[in-house]
C-alpha cells in the first residue's frame, strides 16, 4: 500500500520534514517514490509547501495520507 507521509530531516531538536510518497513497508527515512513538498513546524505559522497537483494525483491513485499529513493537507487547502 502506498502512503503519503513525512520524512524527517534536520538536526537534533530542529525537526524539518519532507512530504513524500512511499511504500508503507519502507523505513521512515528510507526509500520513497516521490517528494511532493515540505513542512517546517518550527516557524509560526508553520511553513508548508505542497505541490498540489502531485498531491491530488496521488490521492486519486489511492495513496493514503497519514494522520499528520492529512491535517497538513487540510491546513494547505488540499483536502
């Protein structure tokens, strides 16, 4: 099953995430199919940049977003 989820990058105590499409069996920071955006929780308001066309294409193809990604999509106006 394909999931849209967060891949953590950034230093210790300074998280920064990339929103990626990956097979759910892969590790959190492992191999992914495509990168569709990023999320920075340290800024106020949160810095979110998502490629809306790619996100909608993957959702239409049956990719399931995780809970956190679903809330990011709502905040970005995709869902």
